[in-house]
């Protein structure tokens, strides 16, 4: 096809990926609650730059576990713990990890400015299950939402992949020969990881909740434990069987 005018980049739609449980998952706060895994979907942003086309997809069969990576035993000042047995949250090196099937960028050979990076974020507007608006712990233990902020998040993604093609640390391979119109860039590392969201201050839940303990009396610790359980149970219910939408986009240098 002969290209005679500016080409505006387009979108690719990607498949829903089934997610399997890695072991059992729950936080131990005096009772047992198995956590649920989620589904991942990737969505690509409009690439608002001429002669640029971005494609990305999640690898079929990708699994994600809502789990923590290390054992946290319960103790006198530990109100939330993890366990490796069937009654505890899975302790897995693969917690929150996922893989792309591909990330590929086609850029016109006459394009003056290359992207500086590819960004991956959770699209919370399309992922209602990730929006948290109830703070059972209260403002004593979790800061209130700031002005203009409508919700906390359970999970987050803030992945920036520099658009580099040279040197040992290059993130993309580039093919300049197979297509007469575009150079084709392919992401080399397809394995990434989600983060814990603002509801837990960006930390693992055990770190967040246990970090609130500071010489409180037993009655207060019991209340904190109960509130933590309520919040984690609500997260399990909210995320069970839901779709997490990822947005993959090109980021260009400021003009």
C-alpha cells in the first residue's frame, strides 16, 4: 500500500487471559479468607504521532497470583501474617507477575522523533474492581483521599520501558530491512510485575498493616485486626473473576 499522507497510529485489541491460582492465598488476621486471582486484559492507547503503530498482547495462559513473596509469621505485634500452608496466602516468587505475548512498534522510516519509552499502566477508569472508596481502618491509620482523588487502588502498574536499541541493556530489537515503509521494533523482555496500589501505600498488605502497630492496647489491636480482615475480604470479593485492563502506550520527548 502506498502511503501518501500522514498516518495516524491505531489501536490493537487484546485477548482476555485466564488467571489461575498459585497455591492458596489469604491474609491471616485471626480468621481465614482465601484470596482470588484476577483476569488480565491489555489495551493499547491511541498513539498520537504520525506513521507509528503499536501492538501488544498478553500471552495466552498467563497467570497472576494475588500473593506475597515472603513468609510473615504472626506475633504479638503482627496483626496480619502469611503462611505457606493451605490456610495462608501463597508465598510465591511469581506473585503479581505477568507476561506479554508481544510488544511491537512500527515506526515510519521518515519519522523525525522516536519514542523515548513504552509505558504500561492499569486503566482504573475501565477497571472498576480496582477502585477502593471505603476506608475501614479510618483516617487514623490511612490518610484520607486528597482533593480531586476519588478512590484508592488495590493494584498498580507504573512500568516505563526505555526505547533503546543499542548496547547490552537494549530493550528493543530493530528490523530495518523486512518492510520498506516501517522499521519494526520488538520488545525483548516480555516479563513484568504489577505493584500494590495506594490502598496499601504501595507496600505489600502485611507491610502496610503491621507497620501501623505501635504500642496500641490489646483492644485496639483487636479492632485493627478485624478492620484489616474486613478490608482484605472486600478486596478478595472485588477482584474475584474481574478483568484488569492494562494500557500500553508510546511516550515521546516533550517538544
